[in-house]
C-alpha cells in the first residue's frame, strides 16, 4: 500500500480507487486469518467467515471513507494532531460497528439455541483489537512516510550536487569561446552569454521543479548552441520531437545533462565528431525520450562523470515518479542510447 501523497500528510489518499481496493483486499485477508484462528461456534466455518468478512469490511471501508472525507481537514494539521484525529476516527468507527454487530447478533438469534456473548465482553474485545490494529496501521503509515521523506531529501541533495557540478571544462571552454567571439562576432558572443545565463539560472531552481517539456528542450538548445560554437561542424544534432501533446511536464534538468554526456563522451572524443539524436514520442500516458550518440573510436576513461549524472537522474525519477518512471541504457552497433520513460503525471497525483 503506497503512502505517498502530494501534501505533507503521512496518511495515504483513501479517495483513490487503487487504495480503496487495497483496503478491501487487506481487510479480507485479515478476516480469513481471524476466521482460521478462532474456534468455530456453529460448525459452519464458511458462514462464519462470511459474517466476519462483512463485519470487518464495514469497519475498513467506513474508516477509509471517513478519512477520505476528512482528508482536507486532517492534512492541515501537524503529524501528531493528524495521527490523533485519525486514531479517534478509527476508534469511533470500531466502537460504532461493534455495537451494531452485537445488536444485530442478538436480534437474529432470538428464538435460536445459539448463545449470545456478553455485551461488554464482545464490545470491549473488539474495541481493544481495533485500537491495537489501528495504532499499528497508523504507525506503519508514519514510518513509511518518514522513509519516503528521507529518500526524497537524499535525492534532493544529490540533485543539488548535480546542479552545482558544472563541468569545469565546459565552463572554461564556453568563456574562451565567448572571449574569442567578442571582437569578431559580437552578436554570437552575446547570444552565447545569454545561453550560458539560462543554464546557470536553471541550476538555481528547486530540484523537484516540473517544467514544460518545451522549456527543457530550450535549455538543451541553449547548451547545444554554445557547444556548436566550439565544435563547429563536428557536432550535428537530429531532432524528432514533433507531434507531442501540449503541456507535458518533466523534471528540470533531466535532458540537458544527458545531452551534455552525449557530447562529452560521444562526439568530442571522435576526430570526425558525430551526431546526437534527440527523439521524443507520446506512448499513451507515458512520454518516451531517447538520446543517442556515437561511441568514441578509442575507449576514453570519462565514465565517472557519466555515471554520476545518470545516477542523479535515476534518483530524481524514482523520487518523483516512483516505480512508474524508468531510465534504460542501450549500447550496441556503435551507438549509446539513453531512453527515458516518464508518466504524464507524478506518482500520487493520479
């Protein structure tokens, strides 16, 4: 059961159909385990399982429904108050349905030889079990939330390291290129300075920022324009990014570091340069982006920088999209390709 959400609450969003289904399955499993553990009172275990399942499903679905209705209010509370409020809601539901179950049991056994359990014993036993189980479930949600927050913070720290880590050679070469163009081609020098400023400005934004796909492509073009001034015809770029739905968003600085890797590890080491291919397509609810570059003629040991960038991007994709986002690498036939599969919406917002 996932506990992620878009606000700061540790509670899952029980308004989502997937989580309601998870509640139903978990409640039914608990009912089966309980039915197997308890001694049979009537000798008909299937009938007892049906009644027990009905009782537990009432409690589980009513609790989920109330937490869904009160989600807006509870999410504005601190974690401690939210846990207390949620716990009280669960206790009220357990107490109410325990009383309803007892009264129903007493009503339907009138005139039968079945023994009705003591009222207080029945109610208190169910209430204590519900209280212990509710506390354990809320504790589980809280621990999962804390772990997710920790992983997210670690991913943010890695992203900040990636954003702060502009390769010295790129900055040095860019400034040299601008200096060389200042007198002979001032317009190109000015454009290069603007492109460099756009790249630096992007590194100052929050790590989990989602930007329009077109804006991320603009950053990629700014980077390639700078490298084009330095590498000239050795750097060729093929674009295939047309026909995409409007408004697609991806994490900031996802493509630019990959394109920088393609230039630095694939094109620059080759004497004749090479072509970087940037393609994107919409695959239903997933945006697929492929970045390919030629492999160098001679193996060059530049793997450290490449692995750091890839590791950071993988961390960010996992932090934002969970298991729904993927990054794959293919290395064959003289080409190195990185393929991103990013859902249209982050995990927890569906």
